[in-house]
C-alpha cells in the first residue's frame, strides 16, 4: 500500500509560452501569477481621492502653522511685551557725624549716605523722573533725600548714592519714650518711603508709564553705626497726617 502511494505518477508542469519551464521564483514574480489586474486597479486611488488627500494634508499644515505662530505670539506677549513695575529699594548705608542722645534725653542727628538701587526686569529701558525719598522714625518724618531723573537699561540694575540728614529732637513724650527704649537696647528702627514715576520703552517702540514705590524698613545699630535687616514692606503706609508733619517739622527745628 505504501509502495503504491510512493509510485504514483507525477505530471510535469505545463511548459511556458516560450517553451521553457518556469522556476518557482519566476512563477511567483510572473504577472500571470500576480494579483488580479482588475483588483489592483480598484485598489489604486483615483484622481478625486488624491485631490481630497492633498486638500486634507494642506488643511492640516495650515492648522499646525496657525497653532505654532499663535504659541510664538503668546510667548512673545507674556515675556518680552509684558511690562513690570521696576523695583526701588535701599541696599546699604554708611553714617557720618553720628550723634545720639541718652535714654533719659533721647535724640539723634547724623548724615546717612544711602545706596539705592532701581532694578528693571523689562525688555526695555526705564526712564524715571525726579524722586524724593523720605525717612521716618515711628511715622514721624526725620529726613529726606533727592534722586535726580535718569534711566535704567533693560534687564539691569542701577545703583547710586544719596545723602540725607536725619534728625529728631524735642519729640513728643510718647515718641521720646520709644526712642529712649531703642537707645537703651542699642537698635533704632527707621523706614524709607518714596514713589518713583517713569516710563518703560519696550523695543524702542511701545511706551508704558510705570511707577514703583519704595517701602523699606531697617535697623541702625547705634554702637557700631551699621545698618542691618533691610526689608521691603508692602503696601505703602498712608501718608503722614498734617499733625504728624507738623510734629516732624517741630522736632527737626
């Protein structure tokens, strides 16, 4: 039985059109054995489908282009075109002709050479006008300094020195008691306030008015005549009342 199966006759392949038999590889690559031409032509995209695909791709590119440029414009507006108020503060100070009273007879009179700084974080120059910085002790004005108009370059800090005569004598009893306690402890607290007005020029085209306020508190160590603990405070305290200004004028006389 097995011998009969092994001895079954084999039939030769049909000869090719040119009289040569095709190998298996040639038969696989031959157009006669390839996919049906009708099915291949049906699978190929038509001219209408190609135009539709091109329109879809073109619309997709336009949407991506708009999204990309919108992001660039937003980034530009939120960084370069954003105008921030500059920062105005006291950085350090040295003293001359330093004279203070005693706890029983409190007073002070000295020259304060303060180093001020204006920091401009904008992408444009900041031009500021003349500014007056006032110094206070317990909300009583004890001196002032003048800052002349100038400018700060973009994303930079301008530092300059100003001199102020600080003096307090013949203060009211309540202020005298506080000043006497400060002189006894050796630490005297003062504050500085000022409003600087100016204009930021972004890219030399866009101009925006911006003002900045100084509101610093600091401590003077009477034994070493040094300034310490300079901090910014916000918001600004209200302007001294007419009575406080009159007291300040009387104490400085």
